[in-house]
């Protein structure tokens, strides 16, 4: 007898199309803006030696963290990232905090990059203010994301290659002017305490590389390719970090990479150094300024996209008002999530404090790293038979090192940035208060739900899959 029961339609899945080269491009592309600006603002805090020591330990943290995070991404390949890993491994409450920390990182990183875009464009359009250019960049790339234009991996790869070549050109232009004695000019202007104060700017060299682990479901043979792609990305970023750091400071000391001719901290350190070495009339000065935008735009657009997904996931799960978890019917994109992220970013821009914005983003990142490593240990203990297409090498050493350094860095950052730490805690505390009232107790939850949203969840799941599968 023929079975007449309806067959369940399989849930759409992301296509496995990414190989190690594409993963390398994504890994470097998300992060490379950190080579073009931001790190230099740590030099007044730590000097050459202080920032170098901080960066040494941060490199160890990121190498061990990325391989550990890859295991989670392959085992639980969902758009929520740390939110999904922590919810499964540690429960809803810590899952919420991990997800909220991820949102803070992804929402506060773009305004810092927008400042740099404004600073680089301002070189060639001096009549335009840096702030206006930065706001314009925010509006443009948020609008592009709303329209549904995706930053395809192949495009990201091309932009990333151009940005990497530009850094090599920069090093080639400045290294002839390198003098070792310049590295020793005020190497510790604030003593050894400057090492700890420089931590967030060392983190900025590599911030957001963890976003690449979220494409594990789209990776061909993740057991092999994630290790190759991630390993190659980390190696490339470490080499570029050291090369950019040494070639920038070796020209005329660290102050030449920090302050413009008016004595104000600059968000465009590489053009400053080239002007010091070759003069503003040299062709390489313009090349560094123009091509440098490729690296900034790649990271800016990519993190805006990631931030939209993180906020969308929170709204879909009603951990924040569900209006932010809706998919626009026309463009099939998380328009509301993108718009609220842009509004928060522009408010951050209006403060004019790039260093403070970077520090808050780093608070979110370190919290995410700590919660993720705790989730990894919990899942290893509680779900030893969970399918893990990729396993972190040298377990438990790698996740333990990442957890230890991230915890120490978070404590140190809190001690040297008490005011910003309080602001960050207020963001987490306020959001958790909302979560407790609306999600845990259920107070006011009806105010944020329509009758359509109270229907069975299958249509919502399809919306999510459609969005993720774009």
C-alpha cells in the first residue's frame, strides 16, 4: 500500500563551496583594516616596547582561540555564533551574555573603521570633514546590505589580495628609511603599566577573525580546509602585523605614526609614515591613501553584515524586541537589525573617540572569547559524542591558553579603563535586565509580539533559512 502521508520538505542548507583559499581571503579580509589604523593609538599608552609585548601575547591568544573556535563552528554551524555555542554548552543565560558580547563587538567595531575611512578620504578631499565622510560610509554600506547585495567570497578575496599587496608596498617604501634606533625612542613612555594599557590596541590587529568560523557549514571538507585556511590566515596576519609595526615605527619613532602635523592623533597612520619617509608629493603617498581604502572597506562591509546577522538572530529568538528579527519582505534582508546597528554606530561616531570605541569593541570580543572557550570545555564534557568535523589540536592546551590570556587581558583592560568598563557593563546589565523581564519572566513580552508572530514557528524558520542561504 502506497504511503499517502505528505513528505516533509528538507530544510534548506548552505552550499559547501568554500575551499582553503576562500577561507584565507575571508579571514584576512575581515581583519586587515586593523593593520591600516587603530593599533597606532596604543603607542602613546605603551610605546614601541609596551605595544610589542602586548601584541606578542595577543598573537598567542588568537592562534589558540581561532583553532578552538573552529571546532565549535564545525560542530554547531549556525549564524548566531557564540550565542548558539554558549546556549547549548552553558545554558540560556550565559548564551545570552555571550551573544550580547558578540553584538557589542560587531556593532562597535564598524564605527571605528568608519573613522579611518573618513581619515583616508579626507587626505584627498580636505574640504570634507572626517565625521561626515564616516557617516556617509555608514549610510552607503548599510543601504547596500539592505538591498541584499552580498559580499561574495570571490570579491572579498580580490579586495583582500589588493590590501595585502598594498601593505607590502608600504613596507617596501618605508623600510629603506628604517633605523633601529627609532624603535628605542621612548620605548615605555608610561613604564610597564603601559603594556596593559596597550592591550585593546594589540587586539585590534586581529579583531573579528572569529567571524570566519561561522562559514564552517559552507566549507568543503572542513576537517582539512578550515585548518589550512585559518592557519594560513593567522600566519599572514601575524607577518603583516610585525612588518607593518616595524616599518611604521622605524622611520621616525612611534610619534610619527600617531600624530599629524597639528599634533592630533590620526586614524591614517600609514600615509603619515610615508609622508615622513618620502614626502607628500611622492606617488606612493597617494597610492597608500587610495588603495588603503580597499582594506578598510572589506572589513567595514563584512562586519556590518556579520553584525546584522547577530542582531537578527537575537531578535528572532526574542532576546531583544522581535522587530529586529524580521526579514524585509521585499529585499529578504534583516533591514531592521541593520538600521538599529547603524543608528548605534553613528551615535558612537558622534563621540569622536576612536580609541574608546575600539576599547569597548575589545571588551565585547574578550567576553565572547571567554564564554566560547568555556562552552567548548562544557560540550567536551557533557556531549563527548557530538559530531565534530574539526577538532582543535592539542586539546585541552589550546583552549586553556586562549581562555587564560583572554581572562587576564579582560581584567587588565578593566583596571586601566574603568570608565569604559562601566559603560560596557551597563550595556550588558541593561540588556540582561530586559532579557530577564521579557524572556525569563515574560513581563511585557506581549507588547512586542503581533498575532502573526504568535503563530507556529515554521514560517519563521523558513525566513531564517532563506536569509542565511542568500
